[in-house]
């Protein structure tokens, strides 16, 4: 094969999408910390699926047009750092083939090389040993071989997969932490699965979804009998051995109902559990599910967006507007924060946030999620986004390129603790640059730590961790671990007590709150330190305690 037309290009994308989705859980396990937030595979899969769906909707006979739609879909659906970088790789690919109805090996080769360049430019401080290294080395070496002696597409994809695999295997040489834990870079692994899916199609053995994925081509929102809202969230979990016998469907249903879930279905079949729920906070539902095992499949659809768009368009077509939408009073600054947990969400609103986007660990909001809420704040002159997670910052920043006419500022808060402090100190009457400078000082003064549980056995920086252990994490280090959560928390506090320059200790309690334990911790802090203590009922998933010291 020496050329790709539109149909072949779409089929190649499908094979890459399927291979990535089929291995998403495997990629999720490649996180360094053994915490239940390894979501690279999920983020990349959801990002790529969004791009693929947009490519399918493009009816042009030009590969260039389809690649443009694919690139746009990737950008809007980009979740997490890996998803954003993936979108930039294929943005560069599209730029290289712009205007071509069909593409040859040379076009594909130059496309991936340009994709690597664009991805590097998109990152402020590129880190080697990541997906960036894999795409750069694989595309450069393959293109070098092609320029030396041209070959057809089969050989191209065989070569780029070989070079990508070799580069991926060497990522621990760039990042010693990967070598210590015994994993390769997860983003690079995801890219390799995409390329291997492409290769399989080109070699006549396309990969399909393990559970056939229905690609939505006609939005069914008009068929809804009731006014649906939120997100239709579906997932299948393969239960951990510990839960195969003792998993209780009634308990799962109650927890999902307590979260505000509707249209709820929970079915257990041996070691598999299938869940369907309509919820405003899909991240909370996913966090709950991951406690019991690993995802086999998941799908999230924004019902409100789907339903309201079709109804709105239909109404416009059928009758003229009879009244104008009530306009909100102009406002100088608008604040968007990202959070998971009812208590933390309420606190962000109490501190002055205009919108709180549901998300965090495990469920990173997409660029489109941010674009949507920015558009809702059209009455605000400036928009300040607080991602509150290092893996959400890049997706938030893509808003600036999607909405270049809006003044959007991303404050790089990498934790909920830093985000709360920053929003709490926000000067609502100040000028943008001075606000940014002031908040950066606030953020730099916040030390964030946490207590959560381990999802696998590992050894990190000499600390041996067993699956099910509680871990105290401060910065990038595991301070303590063990079966007794209270003892782990106390060891962390003892470490924090050594800091004689900070004054305020904030403890945000998760949704697995133990009142007796919290009271003991409160007394322990008061008896053993001079810190001013504030305890907040955050109700956040995954993390039993989030601790901020400032």
C-alpha cells in the first residue's frame, strides 16, 4: 500500500482507537505512585475516541479535511497531560498534510515528524523520557530511513512501531523513578498502542474494539421522555480477588444514590460488575468503582449538552425567538475551579468561585468542558482557571487557543490545597497581572500532602508498599505506609511538625470519614504543635485526608 484515501484513513484511525481503548487499563497501571489515580490510559483513550468520532462525522473526500476534524476533536476532548500532548501530535500531523486529498508514505512520515515538533512547542518545559521522547525519536529515525531509501506504508509503520518500542523501553534511562518502580512511561506506552493499531490496519489485520464500541452518529437526545441532565456514565469493572465474593450490589447502589445518581443499574456476573448511572459528577462514580477493581470498559456522555443542543436548534428552526435571554450583570473577573467532593465544591463556591468543574484524580476534565463553562461566563471580562491538579493544567490552557478572543488566565495550582488558598486570597478588584503575581506567591507557600490507599505492591525510594496499605504522601515522596490509617496519618503529622516556619494546618477529610479518628487527630495536632488548625469536611473520593500547610 502506498496511498491512503479518506475511507482507509478513517479505518486506520479506528484500528488505532480500538487498540488504545483495549489496553487502557493496562496503561493506567503504569503510574509511579501506586495510588488509585493512574488514568493515563483512560485520558488518552477518551481523547482519541473524541477525535475519532469527529473524524467520522466529516463527509469530505479529502484526507486533509478528515485530519482537520480529527485534530479538532482531539483538542476539544483532550484530558490530562497525555491527552493534550496526543492532540498536539496529530495537530502537527494535520498541518503537514493540509490540502491533500490522499496521502503517501512521505506525507505520513513528515506528518509525524512535524507532530513531534508541534508537541514539543506546546509544552513549556518538555521532559525527556515521556511520550514526547517516544514520538520524536520514532518519527525522526523512521523518516531518516525513508529519506535514505523510500518504502511503502507497510514498511513505514513496521519501522515506526519498532523505533517507538525501542524508545519506550529506554524511557527509564531518562527518568530514574520509572526504573526504580519498574515501569515505562505511560504516555509513551499509549502512543505505541495507537501506532500498533495503525500498523495492524495497514498490514491487513485491523484491530476492533474488544466490546464493540457503538460510535454515535445520530444524537438520540430527542428520544428522551424525561428531561435528562448530567452525564450518562457506564463502566464495567473486573473485581479484585478480595471483592469477588463479598461485593454487594445493594451497597454500591446506595453509595451511587447518595451521590445523586439516577437511572441506576448495577449488575454483578461472577467477577464482573456493570454499572449504569446518570450523575452530575461522573468522576465520583468512577472513583467509587475503581475501589473494587480495574475498569474493563467505560463510557461517559454529556446528556445535558446533547439534549439541550438539539432541542435548542429544533426550537430555533420551528419558531422565532419571543424573548431575549436575561443577561447577567457585567463582572470584572470570573473564577473557574476544578474539584471533586461535595464539601470541597461548596467551599470553592463559598470562597467566590463562579463555576466549579467536577473532576480531579481519575476523571480529568476535557478542554471542551473548560470551553463550555468559559462561554457560560460571557459576562466576565477576565477568566481565571484553577485546575488544582498538575494533570489538568495543560487541558485548561488549551482554552486560550480555542477562545483567543477571551482573556483567560490559568493559575497553575497543582493541588486542591493550593487552589483553596489561592481562591481564598483572590483580589476581586485587582488587575489581572497583579492578581497572577500575588497568587503565585500564595501557591509557592503551600505544602500539600495526603493520605490514600495503595492499589498495587511496589517499592518507591526504598519504601516497600503493599496493595491495600494506606500511604502518606508529601510532595513526591512516600513518608509512611501501613494497614493502620491513623498511625500513617500521625507519622505524616510528625513530619510536618518539623516545619517551624509555617503557621496554618488545614486537614480536608474525605468521604470515608471516621469521626472518632478525626477527633483524635485534632487533639494530636493541638497537643503536639503550635499550628493553627482548620478541619474541613471535603467529602472527596480517593484521598482520606488532604493536608495543606502554609
